[in-house]
């Protein structure tokens, strides 16, 4: 492979500001001795869908998991640098991780509903955070969350059935509804469609479109068409570096970095 | 292709490969050999299974064929007159009445000997009086427990054709028994005492209930100690403890502990609980604590395996909606791991239930003729009872031993059934 520049190319529109919803500055992640993410700085805005793309093992998922401190659960992972949510450092020891994860929700690669009823899947988050005053309150949260996830009409008659009995696509939308139920500000999606068939994928993408504007959404995907379809901003990662960050249409039509161009045209990846 | 003359790398044409002869004799032979090997392998597997099933069937057959008679006892019909003066002659009160002398007199009058009834036969008279005090002064026919000799003859264990000196019963007894048979005053009945009494020196009065209660009390102590400690240990090791040398050493130690012979735990219990803490000897409390030490590593290992098999995606999901670590464990990990933990626990406890050696060391082999009422009272347990009876010289204890084994097996089987039921009930499908 040709030698590439390790400088990050940031498009003009994306110049780093400090008033973005979430800001990452010089973030590096180490797994033991191995460095998975190399000094990445990026802004995540509300109202937009930001896509992280890049070949397997480029560190995009690892980086995503820094935004709600999911890397804390891995013993050997170590995060350096600053990540702020509304200007507050989320790695501050005084930061309550439980609250952070409520504000920054997450949808995982494989649909992972709890082995409980559909209702319980949605109600669990609001319950542990005390978001519902009464049973009717909770019913309302469950209904609106499922409606926003576009799942209400399919499951309203069988809320008592196990969430694991749904189809893969429905399970993933259930997981999105579960994330929405705690009323987060940011939703992180880690390759949410990689385990789904094309029809289910289309439904989830549609859903992401509808959620855009209400929540800041960050989606990791290795499917470039998907990034082009659902996102307004795209960040291209390679070997732990952030190579290029810009508006999605520009990244795909007129990439500035050589590596981005090579990846998008299918030269490697 | 290490041959230097091989042209493969240089792009020259490779030598033609001869086409495989699928129908050649050599090939056919190879296929036949393969099938023969397969058949042989399957035959050995089947043979092993049949052998194992045969052993099991033989074991069950010998136990049941000996043991079912332990659930039966011979009874002798006696006409008893509850004469108040005689009952109260010695003690002066009906509460401590002397049924023994009364029964002896009636037996002598009707059979010419006391030896047809058991030494404890008078207990039946007391029961009758307690049931119905109005019997005082009345006469009734009572079926009382027969003596061991009559018991043997009634069950057909005595070969009457043998000369008297080689029989367990003398000629006189045989005559008495024949008289009983002719007058229809002997019968075989369900041995209710076997399931309601404790140990006794006379086989016809010995029961398994005391040992069963002792076993239950011991196991309850074992469970109460080892289940919470074992599960908490496993949760800590799996969910909280850092993975380093110290936890590695702890893990190896727990695995080793599970393999330590049980008698070592008995010595430990003797030294710690009896000698150091001065707890009561022969008590289910000490037995339970000792068995808890033995069961603990088994539960820890089973619980760790169950916890490890909880899919990490569930933990991620719960963490992702903002559950704290405790909430993740108590709401998601433990419920999913519960069937595995319960199965492991019941297997560990079943093993403890069948354990004899460590209990012998802490004094549970004592002869206990009372049914224990608490964990600090002297008691024995089923396997120790079996061990004690198998050592007895009295002929009647042979069938008692087998019958007690049947009771122990029934308890173990029902515990395993419970384990399967719990596993199916709590198991969730993915």
C-alpha cells in the first residue's frame, strides 16, 4: 500500500467548534499495548446524522464506544484525550456514567433485546431512571417510543410476548425504541444493520431519517451506500486515524484525501 | 513440491496428473474398510451403553428385591384387655401406664410365650389408648409388631427343612409360628413405622425417619451457607475482580478444592467447628457446615460457568440504557444464569446428601433413637444410617439397609427432578 499522509483533512464546514453537542479532542484508545484509535478530534452536532466509515479494524467502533464510555467495561482498554458532552468532560471522575449512558444511548451491531416481554424491554430504561410517575405514564412512554421506532403497529397487540420472538429487523427497531425510551440526546449506532436483510435494513434507515433532527445520531457502518443514504456528515477512518471529515455528499463525490478517494473507489477496504 | 526440478513456479506446464480410479479394487477396499471401522465404533459405543445399563439394572434389582420387604412387617393379633388396675399398678397414673406388663400377660395367656411379639409391641397399645381413651376396661383384638423371628418366617426367609441348629429360629419358635398361621393371627402389613421412627436396636422397630429429618436439616444448613456465599463469590470473580495473577491463583485453588477428598473436609470440620468453636457433636449444624465447605467450590464453579454463558450482548444492552453494574447483575445476568446456578447447586447438594465420610468424623455415626427437632440436637443422616445398618448383625437389618438405600435414592432422584424442573422453568430462549 502506498504511503499516505496521516494529517486529518477537515472540510471547511466542519471546522472544529467548541459548542457542538459532543466534542472529541485528541482521543486515543489503547488495548493493552496496541493503539486502536490515534489522536482523533471530531465534533458531533445535534440535528445531523454523522457516519463513521472505514475498513474493518480501523477503530471506528472503538472510537464510537468512547462517547458513552462503553470501553470502561473492557479491562485492558485505556482512553486518552477529552470528550465533552455539552462542554462537560465525560471522563471526569465526577461524571456519573449511568446518567451519561442515559443521555447518550446506544444501539448495537447485533440486535440484543432483553429476554423479557416487548413492554419490559422498553420500560426497563425509564424505570431504572425513574422517568415514569405512574403506570399510565409508563404506558405512554412505551407507546410513543415504539411509535417513533415505527414498531407500534406491528407489536401493539402482543406487548407481552418476548422481545426475542420478533424478527431480526423488528428486534433492532425494538432496540432503537429502547434507546429512545430514556429520552437521550445522542444515539450511537454501531453497525445497526449488519445483521439484517435488505428489507429490514431499509426500514431501519428510514427510521434513522425520521429520528434525525430530534437526536444527534452517530452511526458506524462499513456499508458506504448506507452512509451516503442516511448521513449528512461522514468521517473516514483508516488504521486508527481520522483521515477525512466533511459533508457526506462532498466526501463521496469530491474527497480531498488520497486515502478516502482510494477507499471510496474500491481501491482497498 | 520441494523437488527443485519442479517447474510449477516458473510457469512451465505441470506434469499431467493421472485421473483418480474411483472404481479400482484398492479404492473399493478402502471404502469397505472405512465402513467396517464405522460399524465397529458404533458397536463399541452400544456395547458400553448396554453394559452400563446392565450394571444399573442389576444394582436397582438387588436393592429393590431386598429392600421392598423392609417396607413390610409381620404383625400378630392379640386380644388385649385394658385393665386399669394393671396399667396403673406401678406408676399410679394412666399417663405413665405400664402397657408392657399387660401385653406380656396377654401374650402368655394366648400363645404360651412372649416371643412372638416384638419388645416394642406394647407401643401399639399406647397408641390405641391415646386415640381412644374409651377403650379402658374393654377388650379388643390388636395387631402388634411381631418379633424378628416371626418376621423372618412370615417373609419366607426361613428354610424349615434345615436342621434346627442351622436355622436362625429354633423348633419352638417354628411351632409357635405354625400355630399362629393356623389360627390366622399373623399377617404382613405395610411397615408404617419404618417411615415414621428413628433408629432402634431391634430391626423390626428401626425406622428411617430420624435419619431423613437429620439429612434434611443438614442439607438446609449446607444450602443456607454455601448457596449465598458460592453465588456471591462467583459474581465477584466474574463481574468485578480484575483478571490478574491473584485471581488466577484463586481460580486454580477453587478448582483444586473441588477435587479434595471429602474426608479431609471432615477432619477440617472436626478441628474447626468441634474443637475450636466447641459446637455440639453429632449435630446437623456441624454436619451442614462441614458439607457446606465441601459443596462451596462446586457451587462457585457451576455459578461461574453459568455466569460466563450469559451473552455479553445482554450486559451491553443493559449498560447501554444506563443500568448500573448492580442493576445489570441483578436484573439481567443473574436471572439468565439462574437455571445453571440452580442445577449446579442441586448437583453439589445431592453429592453432599450422599456423603458419609466427613460426617463420621464429626460424630454423626452415633446411635440416635430420637427424631431430631433442631439443628443442634444429635442426629444421623441417611447415608450414615445405611452404613450403620449394613454393619449390624441382626438379620432384619439387611432388608432395612436396602430399604434405606431406596429412600435415599428416592430423595436424590426427586432432587434431580427438581433441578431439571427448575432449569426448564427458568430457561429463556434466545
